[in-house]
């Protein structure tokens, strides 16, 4: 049963195994750095190397568990309800259902008034059938692993949302209404003064010379400002890469030396349409946030002008909001890349930029420090008209509401009955008159079958 092996055979096997490991690693490195000489060999090598991760992802269908449970004794809403009429449109992963859902919650009682739970399997099936290019991007997604990103509520109770690929609209009873898969839609969804929808998207084929970015989908993320009609038709698209090149900022895109080519140099994560004229902007302008440039800017689509850009006071930020006719608020992740990975250097911060003075100030900084708000990625904030502050700490499944004096009124921990905490998906605080009117009307609707 057991046979002796000559020592030289063992040594030769070890040597050949060592050489094979070096060769295998070289092929992977060659492929990941954009090499084409050994493309036929490097692609299978990369495929084999990713098999363990793919198996893990298949087994762990609810892999979207947060990385750390920082709130072991808390679950659901903790704190005092609001005194005035206000609602939360909470997009989150429901660990009991193993599905992503959206809940409309009355913050005066923490009662869930309505739930949207679309059949994401049907959405992905339709995309895979109609757009083979998206099929590869969505191959690991299903109803238990989908995402309902930044849902936008309409008067009829419908929701528009993205799943980092198609843009979707569903009805009050979660029935599909339309789907746009022309571009790769991601991050924020906002409505402008004409009721059109602005969404971040990625373009392919690219609008720029392929010598910079290659000629395959996924080699470069050509983010764009995209405006759609209420029916989901694209009305306007502008490549941010083009905008940079036209404004002599190409050096910010293609000058970084790294061991391998890096195609996500922009990473646009927010578009905020301007709905009223002011001394520093006009109705129809848009503010935008570029995470990987640590840049917030103001762009005028009507004249193709980059009117203003802010850098240097924030790091890997998300979410720019217009406060009044001369101030904007920025959710500063304060996230930095280190040898140990991506970390928050201290805590997140809400920065206010004043166009009148040209200066930045920090809002309720001590409150964020006291309650250790520090999402590395994601994150949303909203300063309400009365000065209260709403924050989504995306990476840790926590939502917070601060009074205008900095005291914490309530927090919500997205913990499931199984004890696990799951992420939230860019929720919205509903407090403006137009939002309240929508919710009141929805309460008169009949229950869904």
C-alpha cells in the first residue's frame, strides 16, 4: 500500500511545484496589470485563483453582514421618537427574510407604515436576457443578495432605485413599472425642479481615447452625470472624464503611478440638482461629489462649465447638500488609505462650506465624536431646517438622529432576530412639505394584495 519514494523525486517535485507557483503568480500579475502578451494563459490563471472566493460568496448568500458589531446591546430604535411629523424611508437588509426591503417609518412612533419588497430575481432575469454585457456584472446577484440603493419616493407611492447596474422603478405594491439598463447606474438618485431624475452612471464604450483606458468594459469607470425623464428615458449624459480633460485636469486621471493600472479614479457618489437660483448658482446646475478625487464641484450642464471645485478639506467624502442660497453641507468620511487598509482618521464629519466667506466650518463635531460615527465607505447626512442632523452610518448598519444642540435623540441598529447586524442602503429622511404631502396621501391607499 505504501511505497518508498526516492529522495531525488521528492526534491524534484518540490522544485517543480515552487517553479509552478512562481509562474502561476506571474501570470495572475501579468493579467491584473493589463498585460496582453500572455493573455490566453493569464485569464485562466485569474479564473482559477478566484474559485475559492467565488465558492465562499455562493455559500454565504447573506455575505453583506457588517464587519463588526459595535453595538452588542442595541437593536432597532433606541431613544426618543420625534415630536413633529417626520418619516424615514429605510432601505435595509432584512435578516429574517434574507432580502433587501424598504420600510416607510413614522418617526413619531417608530411604526412601519408600508414596506416595498420587489422580486429582484425577476429584475436580474430581465437584465440578463436583454443586456448580456450586464449579465456578468449581475451573475452573483439574486433576491437574497440584491440591493435597493437610495430609493426615491414619488407621489403615487412608486420607488426608483439602483442596484449598481440597472435603474428600476416599482409601484406601491412593489410591482415592476420600468427598467433602464442603457448605462451602469450607481450611488445617488435625486429629482430636479422639472421632476427629472439625476443619477450617477458609468459609460461604455468610453467617450475618451482607448489608449488611456483600454477597450473592455470594466477597465475604466467612465462616470457620468445622467438625467432621465420620469418614465426612465435618458435625456442628458456628460462624461466626467471628458469634463476633466476639457478643463485641463487630465493629470488627475492618468498621472498616478501604481503597481497595477487603477481604473476607478473618479468614483462619483452624489449628484445634487440645484432647484432655485442663487447668487452663486442657477436653477439647473448640479453639485457633485467624487470620492477618489476628494472633490466636490459645481457644474452647469446648459453651458458645459465647471463653475467651482472644492478639495483638500475632506477625504473620500459622500453626499453634498444645498443648505441655502450660499452654503452647502458635505458628509466627510475622513477616510484615508494606509498600509493597514482604508480607515477613518478619527470620526466622520459634517462640513459646511460658505460661498460668501470661502471658508469651511464643522457642524456638531463633538456629537459625532462622542458617538463614534465612523463609516469608512457610504454614509449620508441631512441638516434639517430646524438644525437637527440625520446621519446614516452605512458600514455598520446604524442610523442616527441628533437634536440641533448635539444631543442624540435616537439611533437605529439594523439587527435581525438572529442577532446579526446587516447594512443599510442609503435611506432618506422625509421632512420637507412636499415629502410630508406624499406620505399623507399614501396612507389613504388600499392595502396591497
